[in-house]
C-alpha cells in the first residue's frame, strides 16, 4: 500500500508545483494543510488496525490500548514520511516506488527479528538504527506483555532464594526475582513465565530485540519520532527547493527582440510544466 502512496504523492506534488507557479497556492499552506489532515487520519487508521484484530480477536491487554495506538500511529507516520520524501525526490515515480520498497524491505531485514543486530556487519548495521520497525516492534511487545500475569505458570515453587540451585522444572531468567514453572506441562520448553517481565525475557532468548526493561519504551517512542521527523523535514526541504525553481527567460546573443526563437527555458523542471 505504501508503494501506491508514493505514486499518488508524486502526482499530487506535480499538480501543486504547477498551481504554485500559476499563483494559485503557496507551498507553505499546502504543507500545513497536509500535516494537519494526515495526523488525525493516521491515528484513526491505527485505531481501526489494532482494535478489531488485536483487542477483539487476540484479546490484547486493554489497559494499554492508548499506548499501543500511539506507537502504532507513530510507526505509520514514519513510513508515510518516508513515502513523502521518495515521492518528491525523483520526478519519475517508479524510482521513488523502488526506493520505498528497498527501505521497507530493509526495515524488516534489519529489525532484529530475522537477523540479530550483533550479526549484522558495519556499515549495514546502521540500518538497524535509522529505520522505525525495530523500535516499533520492541515497544509494542513491552506495551502488551509488561504488566499482566499469565495463567499456566507458577512462581511459588521457584523462590528467588533457590536461584543458585534451581529446583527441577524451575526457570530463572530475571536476576533477584522468583523463577517460574508450568506444572501441567510435560516439557518446560513452552513455558514462558507467569509475569509479563518473565514472558518478555523468555521471548528475548530467541529474539534479542525483545527486552523486559520498561525504560526502553520511552526510548522507542523517541527513536520513532526522530526517524519520522527526519524524513518529514527532508520531504519539506526537498519540496520547497523543487517548487521554488522557475523559468529563466534568456535571449540568444545577436537575436532581435521580435525573434520568437530567442526565448529558451532555463530549467528542465519548468519545461516539464
């Protein structure tokens, strides 16, 4: 869907560029109107995306609904800002669509879910820090799992005092806290914990992206906001620079004032209009 957005924004940019040169609209008013309109629509889209599927079908933790919507909306905004930038960066929309697809795929590849961050060599590891999906998934996991208790696991048989010599079937994955066990399970491999932190640490053993540190959540919000702001301001800068270009009328040396062929275009962008 984001690829189609790049094409639509590219066509819209060309129309606004033409209207600006005709004196019908200013670039600043267009950008302000777009920003004011897209913010509530992205929040509404996030609510629709997570309400039925997450809380209606999968029974997510309802008390953190506002946080999940917030981080999901920020993620959508970051990707939309990316699409906006690529829509004006290239006059040919196909090039912008290709660049967006590359960044979209890189966001999945370097999110830490498929390949561990420590396994990515430099300079490719830089993609782990400049794309929003990694911090979105990490924040969503903390919002959903940190807080509620989970049935099936018990902490009473695994007190923290026995962590140095754990009883049979007990798992300790948090330093200084009680362990957990699932007495109704023949194998403890599918036992992730009784508390949200224990579950997050168990998942984090397979996916290093996931952590139980609650302080990570505020950092995730800040990173996504920063990444989205970078793409957004880059889009505004490129948009303003490209719409400021205008025709430069020059006269060939030796040509008379009545020579119609003396008028030439100074910029290719103006000729395209």
